[in-house]
C-alpha cells in the first residue's frame, strides 16, 4: 500500500466489531472469500464518455474523502511501469472507492433517487442542472440509458415507483436484506479493499467479497449461480481483464432498480493509472433475455491512503493502536442488519 509523507510502513488488517486480529495469511485469505466469487474479460470503449482529464487530475485533498467529482479522466490500457507484487502482478493493493456517487441512482449518480423528492426520509437538496452533475455510469450507448427490452423496463419502473412504499417483496432492494451487492454495484457502495495473492485478486467489499482467479481455472458449472458471480481473469499491462459468469441475477444495480438475469455475461477491465492512484472500472454487460444490445458501464475509482481522513463512507479504515511505529490501516468488518427504512425510505405510515 502507498503511504503518506513522510513515508511510513503501512500494513492493513481486517477485523470484526468484537475483536482484532492480524491480516489473514496470504495463503489462506482467498479461501475465506470463495463463497462470493465473480469474474473477467472486457472492452475499453466505455471510457470515451469520460470527461477531460484536467477536470479531475488531482485526487481529493485530505479531509475531503466524501468529495464527488463531476468529471473524471479516461485511462488508456498500456504497459505497467509501477511497482509489482512478489508474484509479478501490478501492485494495486490498498483501499479504494468510487468518485462520483453511491448506488442511489445508476444513470444519474449525483441526481438522488428519482421520483422521491418530498417523500418521507428523502434528501431534498438542490440538484442543479443535469450537465453540472457526473455523467451516467452507462457510457455506451451515448444516451446514458440501459437498453432494456420493454418488459424489463416496465419491471424496473415498477420497482422505482414502489421503492419508498413497497407493497410486494420485489419492491425491496436486496441490500436491505443484507444480500451481497453483486456486479457492478459493489463498486458503488462504500469503499473497498484490494488484496493480492499469487493466483488471486481479492476484493473485500462492504457487502460480500469477490475472488478473481488468475490461475487459468475454468468457470464453475453453469448450474451454479452466485450473488457475486464467478470471475476468471488475467493481467494485460496496467489492465486487469476479467470474465464474469454464473451470476444469479438477484442483485440490482442500485436503488433505481436496474438489473440483469442469470443469463448475463460481463466483461470487465480494471484500467489502472500509471501512478497507481486511480483506476477506471469498465464493464460490458450482455444479456439478450433482458437488454436489446450489450452496453458498457464506467465507474471511476481512486485510492485512499494513510494521508486521507476516515470519512465513514469511502474510506472506513482506521489507524490501529499498537506499540510499533508503522502505520497499520485496519478495515472494520461491516455488520449488516435488515433495515428497509434506510434503503427503501420506509413504508408510508398507516393511519
């Protein structure tokens, strides 16, 4: 992990709320997350919709962990010139979070929950003009909208219309029931940690984990379906290329109800900046049972280090208290509890 100035040695730990323990062994860590797997390959066209680099060339300053960008730089696939792990992978271990918004609105990341202004529990802050907010996460097609088939659009709109006052189980966002976030929402919900092992890249999310297998294993049998899917990947220079299959189709993309089915195939590219401070997640999603065509999602992500202040959302790691001088960043394991008031804005009060 990269450290602050002056340069201390930094380690990370992962703990629960009742105790603390040293970082999981590099040999055992991946197996602790194998129940929530996900995966692989992908194209780069998505980044063409990203705004000019100068608008977001510098990372948020210390104390601005919750800063949201309205534009972000494209990052091209290229040879990797940075540090490498002992196993030879580009060294991207550390703490990361997206830079444009949480999962409240998939196609208007800073637009709030559509249709909920004035609803109980909704945040009614002024939004300003659409062009002043971050672009849609859908970078292809150019209109920024998910190319749903008519039946699927109707299902998404039904979820949206009933989000704040659900009357059926399908109106409740799965994360409200502590289900894993799935692909691609995990990259929009709180910060996350990346750990690397000789044959794996491990993502520790706020809700679930993903293991990217780098050892050439085939995908799981088609009949096995997982919330976080099954991931098989490899490195091409500065780009982690991942092929994703075996999703169970139960997770949503966000509180606006976008979804795919268990027939979906996702091709991912994690394209890292040369200085290791950012990456763009670029994923092409194909599901002919739900969409009229493949489409591409782009999510910009930045690194957080000991120089950043813990903000309770993007960067939830804290400095461990110990007798040594090295800085140990400890990421608390999140306890989830069912609370639809926070995710569905609560049902309308009865009279």
